[in-house]
C-alpha cells in the first residue's frame, strides 16, 4: 500500500447539532512520487463513514451526498484531476460532518475515513466522538430574518453561544422540530 489515511477531530465531545470538523490527511508512505486522484476534489472517492455505538453505519459523508441534501437538482460525479503526492507529504481536506448528518441523539459515535485509490479502499483508524445530552430549554433564536416568505434562523445554546443548527430557507420557525430531549 502506497498511501496512509488518518482523520482527526478538534475535540471528542459535542453538543447536539454542533459543528464537527474532521480533518483527513492522506500521506504517501513510499520513497517515490505517487499520482492520485485529487484528494480534496468534489467526488465520491473521499468519504467519512459514521457509525453508532453498536457499529451500525448511519451515514457516509462525501460532496455528492452533501449537494443532494442541499437540494441541488443534478449532481454529477466527475472524474477528479490527478495530482502528484511527494514521499512523506500529506494532502489534507476538512469535512464538517454536521453538514451531512444531524447527530442530535446523545451517545457515542465512530468516524472513519475512506479513500479509493487504484481499485483499493484505504481506511483510517476510527475516531470516537460523544454527543452530549442537549436541553431544548437552553435554546433560543439568536437571529432570524425573512426572505420572500421563507425564514432562516440560527439556534444557539445560551451558555456558550455554540451553533445548534442552521435551518434552510424552506423551514418556518413555528414548525421546527429540535429533535432533542427537553430536560431541566
């Protein structure tokens, strides 16, 4: 195997809906230059696999999936251009898992990176994260505005002003389902 894949998160505990940036690093572990499909390109070659505490896969994160979820009419997977990866040189890309999968249920989750190269699936070691209990009573609307009859709002926790989730233009604040337990 000519390549090694690792993933890293900033911290191991997150609130429901909080941004979860995951950095993937692909490293050439040979003594010569390796030509690979562009690692950070808009393709389905690079993925983050999300599993629950029982190992059941609940989502795969890649750009075509994100585009479909954002409502793009057509998503075309284009063959990425090639790039050269020097020996020992890392190529990095960051995904925000919360843009793809809403992890609002408290519990432990496992993230694992995947990259397809030369008919081979390169997998990273898994990283475990914990989603903490959230409290709907601790949420409030930080701001909201109307655009042509549709609402956009930002929901945050009072105590630390972390983003809960950004709602798309097609959501009305009167019918938002926070999908988290109400506790005091």
